[in-house]
C-alpha cells in the first residue's frame, strides 16, 4: 500500500472513530464548545456526523476529493473549540496538559495539509 493509501485509511479511521465518539460521549464534546456558540449539543452532533461522513468519503474514490474539502471545512469550523481549550487550559487540565492544548493549534494546519494531500483534493482545481 502506498503512503497515500495508508494515510487515507488512518484518516478515515480517525475521523469515523472521532465522529462516533460525538454520539457515544456527547457531553465530553459539549464541554469544549466555546460558551459564545449556541446549541452545544446540536453542534456536537452535526460535527460528529460530518466527521463520520467525511471519513467514510475518504474511502470512496469518486467522493474522496470532495470529502477532503469537507473535512478541511470541519477542521476550520472546530478550530474555535481548540482555541478555547488552549485559552482555558486550566479548565481542561484533566483532558490534556496545557502544552498539548497549545500544540494542537499549529498541528491543525498540519492535519489540514495531510487531508488535502491524502484526498488529492487540490486536483479539483
């Protein structure tokens, strides 16, 4: 299997698994929704469904580039939660140490680049 193929499987498993967790443990995800945003439960369920659909879409060649863009949009949309966790790191210390929460911020760009490359999403242009 190629590096791209391995990446697609890893990303699909990560996104589908993460999405399923949104439905299994919604309160965990609701806690990281910034208080300035409305309807945490709805946001968690919608983002969980988007993760599942996007992750599965990575495994379907005809949908792959579009799934990649959908996942990029999702990663951008959830960035405020990552920023909130980093800013309020003391509140989330049971989930992760401050340095991990801070490291997640630039790693979001790396994850976006990985998704774009693995899904060959730039080929749409």
